[in-house]
C-alpha cells in the first residue's frame, strides 16, 4: 500500500465544496482543511504508483476550485503505538 500526502491550493471561496469533491474520489482516505501555506491536505492510500498517476492529475487536479497540487510519497509510518509495541516484543504477561 502506498500512502501519499497531497498539498492542495484552492480558490478561497470554494474550499468546503472542493474538499468534499476530493474526499469522494476513490483512493482518497482523508481530506483536511488547514491553516498555513496550503488550503487542503489529502491523504491517499493506493495499491500502486500508477494509481497516483491516475488519481492526482486526472481527478484531483480537475476538481473545480483546485489551483495547484504538491505530492509527497510516504516511505514509512511512525506512531506512538508502533514505538510502544516494539518495546513489548518478547515480554510475557505471566
């Protein structure tokens, strides 16, 4: 499974509609509106790189209100739960 983070610049007057249209695209798992340099952040989880090539330019970029995208592909996921569980390996509850 490939995870990609897509930073999206949108027209300011259409952020909610644009976000929902992007969220409705297959392969998009979450869309966040946010403060800062970008208007929306979309998280994509797909089987292959060709899916990203199909979804981002052909679907996300064509949603009305989308002005520009910047895609980042994740290599590895880290979380507190992952770190804590790693230290429990080999510990018996007995």
